[in-house]
C-alpha cells in the first residue's frame, strides 16, 4: 500500500509540474519561461523538476508519450496477417474514434499546438522525433523481411507510413488552432485515412505482413 501511495504521489507531482508548465508556456510562449519559473508555479524545487523531466522540451513532449519507438511498437504488436501499414492505420483510427490524448484530440489543446508551432526548439524536436520513428520502423521492417543490405524497400515503406502518421498529427494541430471541435476533427481525419489507404500502393499495404 505504501508503494502504491508513493507512486500516486509521484504521478500527482508529475501532473502538477506538467500542467503548470503548459499554462505558463501557452500564456507567455515556450522560449520566455524558465525552468525556475515552472518549478515555482508547481511548488517544487528545480532539482525535483529535473527528477521528472530531464529537459525543458520534455515538459511539452515527454518521452513516454512522444516515443521514437511508437511506429515500431505498433508494428511489432500487430495481429497475424496484418501488414505494418495496416496496423498503423488501424491504430490511428482507434485513437481518432476515441479522441485519444496521444493524438491531441482534447478540448482546449488548440493553444498548446499554437504554442508548439511558435517555438523553434519544439518544432525541431518534433521533426527529429519523426525521423527517429521512421528509422526505428525501418529497422523493424528490414529485420522482419530479411531485407538484404542496401535494399531500400524497408526505408521507402517506413517513410510512407511515417508520412501519413505525421499528416494526421499536422491536420489535428491545424484544425484545433483554427477552432474546430474534437468530434469534427475526428470525423474528418477518419475520412482522410480512408483516402490515404486508397492511395497507398499495394506494395506498401502488403509489405511486411505478419505471418500466422
């Protein structure tokens, strides 16, 4: 029970720090707020803050939520008979239907996206995250298919999957900033994924299908 209480307190502290940081970042801009100010607003020491978040950017994009392994993990966990592209499409559809926080489909998230787009370090972090996701997925596809060294097919397929994954996030951010509600965005993005699936080549949709 004591361990459960400690974990609960840690989650509460982490949430308090994150909420304080986002509030300050949205109000004043990411680059104009210091770590010391975030710590003061969350009523913790700077040392405590760094125990939970190693870098300032982690306050907005925590590694456990914005993981470079996201696409690779989705692919590894797919059902038998399902392709890598199909698995990611299905995962995104599930998140959109449930308006999952992981894709930012939460009321009031528009100002957060707007703040992120205005911060060069955060946009650079997002671009780097996208590259890392594609690289990790490329490695998984190459391993599963036994691709020969120099075979560019895994990277091309991973690049296409990474592209439509980024497209969804970009559209969510753009529409939230424009003031659209999460339900409307969810419907529009589900239709977009249908178009993406129709447009992708048969090679991409059938590549790296997990065996029964």
